[in-house]
């Protein structure tokens, strides 16, 4: 597929990453082996909640090959406690104090209590078995709603409450304003034709990447610390290590390996394990590596969703949605992860609750409870998988009550024109929701489906159709990211031209499979009129890249490539300024074309220079320069959008339900997407496929289960079930794009929030199929067992 | 310590190994063939470590290195010759991988699968993939690439 | 996780060598390693900490599928993949191929063996149930040189428990030549494709010339007690014409009586539903095969 540079933007270019990845020559963290490297294993709590009476490490230390064993107390005076500002949001909350290892008390099953370092990783596991911890088991706090009641045992005793965070997201900042708003909302409910009221429960699940976490730290007294971390945020991790270990800034370099086996938010927090390994490497002056086992991973990270939303929706009988009122309770888990603390996800989930619909008013409140479970950690569809499920289901319930097609009711209530500010004060910058919706409906012949459905029902078969949609963040503007995570939202990129006409791009974010090398190269190639193969993209190394807040929140297509484009623009300016001078013409950048490896003066096409020569002249031969110009071609650009930006998508799902067993089959999944200008359609398609299947897998199969003692029962892939290829349908992606007016190329950041509309669409389809039984499902996971139970209840057999 | 003699990607090795050393660790850490990945604790479900043992797809995390004595092993590094196999090429062309962590295991399994079933249906491909978890792609492009590779390997356009 | 220390590894080439290798170890110190698809999970998680491993991979006489005058013998080291693709094993032995075709995944089927599975006798497993449904016999050899043969019913004692003694090696699983008009089938239900059975049902039936069911064996997987027979269904199938109404009644009776439990995968009532719906499908298929 030889795309010319001009149509590079939008080309289905095979990825630059793939040659190494299909031949097994990628370099993931676990593939980096340093001479003399030691291996770390964490001893983890067997209890959800227990006092540590003592830890005996003597037998472990005595084992041949063991170099060190640390316990919590070793860190108490040598490492600063969390929280520290660099990883603490500007949101008022009860931030728990903690160190890398548990001290005095363990607060969730799987919490690290000791760290064993050995010369061989098998021996490290042997030694970890020999560490004896004397526990006194305490009553665990496991139910978030009960955790908020008076008299509940406390997870963090010093906090005096299990409520880590609470917020009213509507009405204003003062309690009076919020009450006035609540009263107004109440009046709307009083006068409404229809009120739908339901408790929506979404279980604990998330997006477990295939590559678990890992850290490799190397220390020497001259250069300090080099830390390779599986991370989406190397620059934030670096600052955290500097602040917490009190190491001078020039002595810390963090490298996110070029190849990372997925992140999806799970690799975005600052984790206590990173700190412990860095500490050990410094103490031992040897490289120390920790590779997380799947057990540890499923035990500690990737757990998200887990909310109850008491949602009420007021509507008119013609289907117009009027107001929403929600009381959310999220199960935060223990909260001991930097940056997110468990509650930042439900916070954003509450913000995103109103979705793409126009509401006259809303009263949205959230309480987040600390429990003796692993901390919630971010997962794609950050915080709003549960709130989106609730709202999308509630909309269908309204449609059923007023006797309208759910799709028609949705269209009627979609925000008709943008920009728009939601009742939770979320800004929707641009796009055309109606066009996206109409494109979706054009893919589905609804009257024909209804006819087929009726015929099937007559024959005892139950088909259903379900819809859902989602407004998703396209990057996170500083305006939101500074309060939410205490970090800037801008994108940063350094573009360095090479005398041989090649381009090196450096970015501080750290992708994990999204194809940034390729999309970035396509952007650069299209702007300079060269081939994507002429562009090399480096990410994730704090030693060589400009500051970036990380690969989070769909920042690449929105903020990063925009910074790349702006840097390229600056360099094109300089190249053409100097070229105009050399050609002795009065011209500026708009009078030149960068095409097919040449820079051509549009006023006289014979006046041209190869891109390579033009670049080499400026870098290598900076004589006879225009007044005030110096040589060299490198530029770092920072891109900040004036306002937050969004993308939008809609889903349609068709299912068939077996009413004897509750088994259901997805017969079709079709979507409509506004992703702005597309850089590489293959990659965008792939993002959507993956996100939708993640949504399905979360909704149908995956669940983190804690028993009544707080033991985590689902810490291996036999029990935590991911969808296999045979469990999910083919996915049809269609587009109705609107270029984003706020980015230089019209691109939008995509993919992050994409799973969130999936569970609603799926459950709506199942409930549509079961409409003759009057079944409305308000909980996940949606499994045959649940559908069957609902059918039994509906038939009066339950 | 036992000595294993085996062929990996066409090269003969004779190595002393502890009895308990997993084959996947032998390949990754002793032979530096790090294309074979580890994604499970003990359960052997994810399939990222799939290799060929005497030509058949097996999980190298569920074998000891000593068990491989006398056998012929191919890892992802040995799948291609001078050029990519049609399956590898199809994976590139159809964007069948994102993070790439599961990809070596999938390629090893599917290359064995296509040998056994050169003209598979979509359903057969999906069932053949059950032993490989992929988190990124939703499997859509993987299925497409396997189908396309099968077609090319059968000599069809 | 990585295995705990293992002191000895042996790879015998014959049954005699295998038994000799075992007898050189202290009792309980060594385990036989068949395909290792379950045992290695247990060894890696350190639930099992064998001092010695006797790897059976090179014992040729333990491998292969032999059909002699209708009687079937499957060597203990025969892999699922070999059973699944053996075209001779339809009809009376259909349950075996049904089960073997859907154990785990391709990679597991390329290593895992029938003998390993029945000796491991995991609480929720397909092969023990299919062997039980079809009335297989376990042929064992001991270090003393003695041999014995046990019906599956007597061999499969409960989850992770069999009648095999520590000094015994499973040599093969065998079946007498089935009566004419015998058919068997197996199917399971799991949350994801080809997962361990939440419920699995195996059925074997024989009809006489008039179509009357003269032999019926039903076995279940997925109960807390492990692979077990379902006599409540068998008695109703016996003597019937294998008609839909009888099959329905048989599995309704079995579902009502089965000691189901609730766990992460399904609740107890849903397991009853699965016994009924899967049982119906499987019995129908078994009768179809008997009639074919």
C-alpha cells in the first residue's frame, strides 16, 4: 500500500510498530535484562483487614540467594508518606496516609507487607513463602453503602469516616445554590407525566491489560536512578519518585518501554510498588526488577466500575426528557493509589452522567466509600461505565413507559447543536449528534427488524434491538485535569529534523498499543510531504522527551498530534523563510508546497529544493542566513485547547434470547462514530472494536468477587473470565465525522470512553427482546443466569 | 542438574537446567528469545506463551524445560524466514494487533491451526482462538487476517 | 509463580521403566506427569510440591486408540486432540469426541491426555464425566507387577480423588464392544467458550430393534461432588422410546434431585436449569446416534 505523502492523512498504512511485534522482537519491560539484576517478590496480605502483630523474616533472609527482605517499617523514616502533591488531586477528600508496604495494619487482601529480593526469581518466591506474618483479623468493611453508615468499622481509622469523597455536581458551588437547584429539580419531578426510578448496580470489573505491571530500577551514585516502568505517565512517575524518595531531580530518569502490553488506565496511577523497588535498588546499588504476576495484577489493579446509582428520570408523555436526579455510591476500595485514590473515576463518572441528552435540570450527587478491597484503578471508560449504563437503561425505560421507539426518543432528546454545557457543567465543544444518530439508523432497517421480531415472537423466538450513545472526552483540558489530577492537560512534542531529511519526534506520553508511532508519522509525513517511513517517533523516556501528563484520556489524537502539527508548522515556517531568502524571493510559508519530498515555490514551480537539501542547509551550513536567523531545526510545541473537547458515538445491538435458559446471542453490533479527522482508519476501527469488546466482556463475563471475609476470589484467568474470540460478535464500524474546529488538523482524541455505551445498548437489546415479559434489568453482569432468573420471576416461578 | 538437548528455531542447544525451570523461562531468559510472553500466574489460560513443540502449538508456561529434551521447538522468532509468513504479513496488513503482547502466541497457534485446517470458516477461526486472550483488538481484525492468510496460503488471490 | 524445588526428573520409555522409576522414590514423593495441563497448574501454584516427576511422554505403549471388534482401548497418554480427530469414534463413543473437542483450547488439547484427566479428576471436568457416561474401565498397573481393572464408577471417587493407589499407573481406559444401536453424547455449559463445565452432561443409550431403550447411563459434571451418575434420569430413559417427552421428564427429575451448588459461575437453581436444558439436548443427540 504505497500511499503518497499527500493522502497520508487518512491512509490505511500498516503500522510501523508491527514488524517488530509480529516477529517477536518487540521490547517489553520483562524483556529488559540487566547484568547483575536482582529479582523482587512481594509478600501480600492474606486478609482483607487485619492488624499486623509481627513479621518474622529471619528464615527468608537465611535462604541461600536472598539478598534482602524489607518490611513496612523499613520505609517509615526513609520514604515520605503518601499523599504528596504531585499525585494528589485538587479535590477535597480524606486522602489516606500510606507507605510502600503496610505498616501496623493490612487493609485489603493482596496489600504488600514485605518485599523479598533475591538473585533468582524462583528463589525469591521460595523466600517469600518463608516470611511469617502474624495477623489479628479484623472485621472487614465490604459494603459501600453500609460503610457510610454510622458505627461502621473504619478502613483508615485516623480519618474518622469511610467517606473518602462526596460531591454535589449540579447547581453550583455553595450548599444554598445546590439546595435551590435540588428544589427546582423536585418541582420538575412533581409536575412530570412520567418518573422512572431505579437502583442501577454495576459490578467491580475493569480492563486488565495482557501485560501485567513491572518495574526495573538501576542505581548508581553518579547518575542516580534509572527506572523502567510499565506506565502511561513516565513524567508523573518521575516527579513522584523525586518527591517521595527525596532524590535530586537531575538524578531520576523514568523510561516507559517502547512496547507496552496495553494500559487502558491501569498503568496510569502512581503505584506503591514502584517506590519500593526504587528504594531497594538505591539501597542495594544493584538493578532490581519486579514483574507482577497475573495473580497480583488481578488482586490489586484493573478493578473499576463498582457503583450503585439511584437514578430518577422525569419525562413528558411525548417522550421529552426533563430532569434527572441521581444519588451515586461508589465502592472506592482502600484508596492507596497515587493520582486517582479510587474516587477520581466515580467523580468523572458523575460528571458524565447526563450524556448526550438535553435536560432542563439535574441533581447529581455522589458519595464514595472506602472499603477493604483493592483500590479502584482507572479503566477505559473512566468512571462512567456505571453511570452511562444507568442513564441508557433509564432512557429505554422511559421509552417503554411512553410507548415510543427508544431510538426515536433518543433522537428527540439529543443535544441538537453544539457547543453545549451539560447540567453537570461539562462542556461539549463540537460535533453533530443528530448526524451521527441518523447515520446509525441508516445502518439499521428498524421497521424491517420490528416485523422480523414480531414474526419470530409468534414462532416462540425472542429478538431484541438496543441502542446507546456516548459523549466522550477527547483529551483532558488543563481546565479539568488540574483540579482533577493536579496535572496539566496540554500536549507537548519535540520535532527534530535530521540533516539527512528524516524527522525525529519526541513525546512524553507513553502509549501501550494505540499505534502512536504510526499516526504521528502520518501526521508529520503529510505536513512535510515525505514518507511515514522517514519519521521516527520516541515516547516515554523522560530523559529525551518534553513533559507530558501521559497516555490518558484520548490525549493522542487530540493534544499530542496537535502539538506535533504545531511544531511541524513552526519548522516549515523557518524552512521557507530561509528558502525564500536563498531563492531571493519575497514569500512566506503559504507560498510553498511541501510535496513528494520537495519544497516548491508556488509562484514559480521551477523554484524548488528537495526537503533533504533544504533541511541540511539549515542544520549543517548556516552561513549566508537571513538577518536574525540561526541554524538548526528543532521545535517543541505545547498545545492547549481553549476548552475541553469531545467525540461522540452511538451503538446498535441486535440479540436473540433463549427464554428457557436465558442464554443470549449477539447477532449484530453496528456503530456510528464521530471521531473528527481520521489519521489512520485501520487504527480507529481497531480502537472501536477493542473498546466495544472490552465493554461486552466487562458487561457479560468479568467480575472481581470478594467473599464475606473480603477474600478476593477471582485472581486468575480461570475465575476472572475475559471474552475469547468465540464469545463475541463481528463489529461493524461506520462513521459520520465532523472535524474538530479546535485542533489544527480537525482530529479528535478517541477510544478512551468508548466502552461506556456498550452495556446499556446490550442490556436494552435483551430487555427489548423480553418486552413481552415486562423485564427490565438494572444490574450487571448481564449473564444468562440473571436473565433466566428474571424470566422466572416474570412468569411467577421465582 | 539435568542436561537438555533440544533444537530451537533450527539451532541445537545443550544446556544444564534445574528440574523446576519452566520452558518459557528457559526460552526467554536462557536463550534470550523474549518474543514468547508470560501473561498468567500458574493457570496457563492467556496463550501468550504459545510455541510449537514438534510443530504443534502448546503453551510453554505449562511445561518444564527438562520436558523439552529431545524435541524441536519453534518460537515466534523462528516463524519467519527471510520474509514474513503470509500469516504475519496479513496481521500487519489488517491491523490485527495493537499492544502486540498476545500476538506471538496467536501467530504460533494460528499457524498450527491453518496447517490443520487450511480453509477455516469464521466460526472455526474464532473457536481456534479460544486459547489466546487479546485485550486490545476485539478479535475482529485477527479473524480477518487469519481468513485472508488462509486464502493466500491456498494460492487464491 | 514458579514450581517449588523438584529433585528428580525421570523420563521412562516403557511402562516397566515408569513403574520402576516410581518405586525408586519414597511413597508420595513422586508424581506421574502426563500432559501436564492440570498438574503443571498445581505445581506452579505450589498446591503440588512433588520431589520427583516421572514424565510419561516417551512411553509409547501408553499412547494410541485401538478398536478391536468394536471394543475400544485408549492409552492413558492419548491426547485430547487425537481423540477429537479420530473419525472412528462416533456413535457409541460420540461422548468421548464431544468432550475431547472442547476441553480447554487447541493448545491444551495438543498436550492434555485422557489418562491425566481421569486421574486428576478435577471437580468440574469433561473427560471423567464422558468416561463415566460411556462406562469406561480403567486399567491399572502397579509397581508390584499386579494389574487391575476398575469401572469408572469405582475409579472416580470424588473431586481430585480416584481409586488409583500411589504405586499404580493408569495404563489405559477401555470399553467393551458396544451393543448395536448404542449412541452417546456430551455437552457442557460455561460462561465463556470451552471453559470448565459449570454443568456438563454425558449420556449413553442403547435401543433394541424395536427402538426401546435397554441401556442408559447419564453422568454429570459441575456438581460439588465431581463427576457422578444421574440415576434419576437413567431409570426414566430405560424402557422408553427415547421420545422427547420422556427425555424431558428424565432430566426434569434429575434436575430436581441433583445436589447443585452456587458459586461464582452460576447459582444452584440455574445449574438445575442447565441440567435440564443440556440433558435434553445431549440425550436427544445420543438417541440420534443410537438410531444412526
